[in-house]
C-alpha cells in the first residue's frame, strides 16, 4: 500500500521535472547569449587597442544569423548549423554562429513580419535592395548598419579589394549616399545566364530539322512536332514564360513584358506596339495548339512531366533543374530523350538577341547585412567572418566544401569528390552540393565558374551554358539594374504596380486565349494610361534609374 | 452597483477553484485575441515598422477611402460574398442531409465505417487537395475527361473563370461534409427516444419522423451554425485561392483575404496600413452580419446565439 503511494508521488515528481525541463529548453538560449556579449566585449576591447589582428588565441564570438535554407540543402539538413564547411569557417574565424531559417517559401513573408517586430539577428541574408525605399532606407530606418566606415577601417580587406578593382560591382552595393549595405554574392567571370529555351534534340532529329533560331523557325519546328510526331502540346510553359518575367520570345519582337531599358529610358513593355505583335503571334500559336493549352495553370512540375512523358517538345527551363534533372530522370524510362539549349529567339537570321534571363554580377538575393542588433564590439568579428568568404580559402570552402570530404585537389584544381558526384546515400548532385557547399546558392561570397563546369555533368548542359553565355553584353543594354526609388515613391510605385500587374496579366491571358480580340489592344493601352496611371509608374522608375547611374 | 461588485467578490471567493480553472482561457483571450486588436490602429496610420506604433503618422480614413476607390474593390467584394453564400447555401444542407442519412443507418458497424471514411478528407492538407485538383482539372485530367464525356468542352477547367467558384465550393464540400455532420449527429443523439416511440404508435414512417421530430429538434443547432457562418461571410480563406488561382481565373477567384495577402505579406513593398484597413473593414462587416443574423433568427424561430 505504502509502496504504491510512494510510486505515485515519485512519478508525479518525474512528470513535473519533465515539464519544467521542457519550459527551460524553450527559452534556454537567452542567458547564454548574454554571457557571450560580456565575453566578447573583453575580446574586442583588447583587439581595438592593438588595432592589428592579434596572434594570441582569439576568444569565440557568438553571432546569430538569419538566412533562407536552400531547397537543395533541405534535402539532407534541417539547418546550416549542421553544415560541415560552415563549421570549419566558424572555427577558422573564431566565431560561433547560430543560424535561424524561415520556413521555405515564406521568406518574404517572414522577413516582412521580422520588420514589424524588429526581432533581428546579428547578420541577415536578404535581398536588401527590395527593402521598401531601398537599402539606403533600411540604413536610415536603423535596421542595418552602413558598412563603409568599417570597410575603411580595414575590417574586410578581401571584400574591399574586389570593390576597389571593380567599380561596376561597387556601384551595385553602394547607395546614393555612398553607404555600403551588404556583403553581396558576386560572380566574377562566372556564368550569368543559366536559363533559356530547351528543346528535345531527339524530336528535332526525327523531323530532320535544325535547332530553331528565328520565330519562323520556331513555328515550323513546333508545327512539325505536332503534325509529324503527334506531340500534344509542342511548347509547354508557365504563365511567366508567356506573359511575365521569363517571356523571351517577346525579345524577338524587341520588347519585354515588364520594365526594361531602351536608350537610357525606362520602358513598360506591355504598352509597346511590339508587344501587340508578340501577342498576335502567341495567340495564333495558342489557337493552332502549338502552345500548351494548360499554360496558365501549369507549374514547374507539370512542365517537367510534359517533357518526360513526350507530351511536349520544348520549354523554358534551367540548365540544372531543366536539362539536368529531366535527362537524369529519363535515363531509364525514356533513354532517347535528349535536351539541348536553343539560342534566344530573334526575328531575322543574324539578329543579336538582347533579351535573356541575365543576372547581374551582384546577385540581388542572399546579401548579408549586419543589423543594428549586432553589438558594436561584435561588428569586427562579424565583418571578418563575412569577409572570409571573399578570400581564396573561403571561396574554395563556399564553392567546394571541405577538402577530402566533398572535393580533392587534382593538379592544383579542386575537383568534386564522389561523395558529391556519386553520392553513396543516393543524393542527386544538386542535393549533395546543397549538403556540403553553398556553391549554388545566392549567399555571401564569390560564385565560382568551376562549380558550374563540374556541376553540369551532361555534355548538353555544358553546351547550353556556353551557348547562352557566349554573348551576354547586349543584355546589359536592356536590363534594368536593381534600382531603388525613394521611400515615398516606392510606396506609390508598389500600389501602382500591384494594380498594373493584375490587369496586364489578366488581359494578356485573354488576348492569348482569344477571349479578347487584338483589335482591342489600343483600348487596353488606353486603360493602362488612363485608369492605371502607367505613366506615373514610369516616371518614378526613370527618376530612380537616373539616380542610380549618376552615383 | 457597489453591491453587485461585492456580490461578485463573494462569489469569486466561494468558487475560487472554478475561477482558477477558467483563468488560463481568459488570459489566452486577453493576450492572443484582444491584445492584437490594439494593432488595428495602424489602419489609421501610415505605419512604418521602423517608426513603430507610436511614431507613425496618423492619416485618418485615408486607407479606407483608398480601398473604396480601388480598381478591384467591387470585384473582391463580389467574389468573397458569392463564394461565402454558395458555401453556406450548399455545404450546410449537404452536411445536414448527410447527417440525417447517417442517423438512419441501423447497422452500427456500417455507420461507423461511413463516418470514418467521410471524416478522412478533413485531415488531408489543403496543399495536397489543391495539387490533386490541379491534376484532375487539367485538360487531360480525370474530372475534365468525365466533363467532356458528358458533352463539355475539353479544356483546363481551372482556366475558366465561370467554373472557379463551383470548383472551390464543391471541393470544399467534399472535404468538410463528413466533419461537419459531427455537430448535427450529436444534436440528434440527444433527442428523446420516447418521441420516436410515440410517433411509431401513431404510425409515422421514417420520413414523417425525420420531418416532424428530428429536424425540429436540431433546428437550434442549425440556427447557431448558420449565425456562426454569417460571421465569416467576408473572410474566405486565402490559402485555397493562392493555390488554385491563375491569371486566367483570377477575376473570379480573387477575394478580400488573398488581395490583402498580395498587398502585405506577399509583396516586396508591404502596405501594412492599407491591408490592415481592409482587414478591419471586413471584420466590422462580419460583426454586423452576425448581430443582424442573430436578431433575425430570434424573430423567426425564437432561438439565437445570444
């Protein structure tokens, strides 16, 4: 009897302990951080006295770090805290970083929420250029700090060297006031076009045709696919590939659905006469069944499936996830399937394609900024850590991971090991790279061309890379740089753009589906001008562009 | 007044255990339901996170008038109300009829099986459901095939604005009908069995019993459910809309909540104040509808929510 009672009270005690422990682990982080602050205070006081990197054993500085977790990394890791090469970097730089990640797909949402409660990490990776009012406003609002004075102090020698040697890169991370807001992902002599139109080479051979170059070629090829091979939806795309960001068929008509540049003036492609020509052609293709009839309901998965199951012969996709993944997946079920990149469509043979998914040397996403929440005494350590990724050693670590694990040195060149290329756990190359490196991700550091060359394992991928990157200079003429209107303008522009985007997309959809005749195109443009105030939007963009080029 | 206060104090002392038990719930409502209401004031400000609640400028009703003059104002209001009304008109009777049918099943094993199977879709993630819908409604999907076999045109049904609301509401009914029967079934189980026995003696058949006993007895429950649904007329969830809408059907699919999402959380330039104003506006309408619905129900059949 007594025993039973004792047992009862014991188990109650045990339960209570578990509960309390549960509560404690929930909020256990705080005290640890506070301790670290006082420790690092001592450390940085010492180092500022000498103002030289000290040889003595540095104390570990604890930092918090907010960053999106790449989809490829998610395949095997739940946090960057578990990534080997990041652990190595932290050891080298004597820092201890605690990573926090927003749930994938909700990055913008989470960032916006963070801005409302100002619960910031010491370092945050984000596309800071898209902060309302631009990065300069983020500094003015006291969200992030201006790095320029610290770079002047010599806290980031490697990064400074790159900015000094490449003024056009410096321009992309400097505000009108000369502030530097972030350590940005930079590609030097790397690959800047990784997407384009991809076509089934085996189908081309079957109909005995060359890879299409002009719009007329495309029409002939797609028609042949449909009539001779019975391909159900010869060209499969998503909405963005027809009337949005990835619509490079419009380039053949010398326009682009969205904002672009012509002779130093910002243009809104949807009101171009050329856009009408483009829509006319697309509406015809849609009516003739050359374009996938489900195009506006498609997502990436349906597009890949259409290609894999021989329903489609051409699409817009990436070298990695398009050519690479689909060809790998098709190896067993459809061994004949071969995908090649085509040059960007032009109107006449010999025209130079200007419109392509070119991405700037400085990538917009994943720019690491130091926030105002980072205590003054930790800034030096944070700067040093971020700067490390621009050194030769750090760059190798970022792109290739830890030597002996994910790469080996072969004749003085890094070479991915079998752990990456033929992962024993069955990870695809992209997933393995996501586990061991941050090569494919927009993040602080340099993007190495050698990563692309080795990542693209299939000859067709290398061909596409070379074809698409052969002449990217014309893209700079038409591509709008990441400009930032002033705060008040940015709010107005956001409102205008929200309404404009909805309208132009819905109406373009109707034009292509034939629900609205193209003789009404002038009404469409008139509505954009009268009811949607497109001219005001262009005015704001133009002012912001001029401020950008004058800095 | 003072007396009342004293009474309350004595009462609380007497039943302090009960008050202690209810305390967490009260706190929950104060902290997580009433507290955030304070944030609604940003609807009357030009809210900038960096300036905070107290530093942002007051702008009065600017954002409300902006919403009323918005190009898409009528469209989002119309879509929201229509989707809500269709859901109420079709999904409530569906659940009630289904509950009546289940109630008539005498074999308890069969009854349990039917119930369990009908609950299952409720537990499937909306993302999965929408993924399936996209697949089925594509130009070569199974539903489209049946549709074209019955004489419809073969095309992607999600790209036809006229069909969107039907798809939205019908898939909603499929997903929730079983789950929604629970409350009606529990109301039916509390009906006094003697009434049925008396009806048997009078020679009433199954339909007569259903009509004259079961339905009148669950009428209060139906009323309560109806009033509660009225309180959500203006708030159609955005998740399904985001997953199913595209540029071809958006004119029929865009509702207030998805519009607010696009403006605030989904945008690179979040318009906090504007979207709060829209949210506040819908909440006020919802409140009005509940109050009105309650009054009308009380007038008609004497039972209401309060």
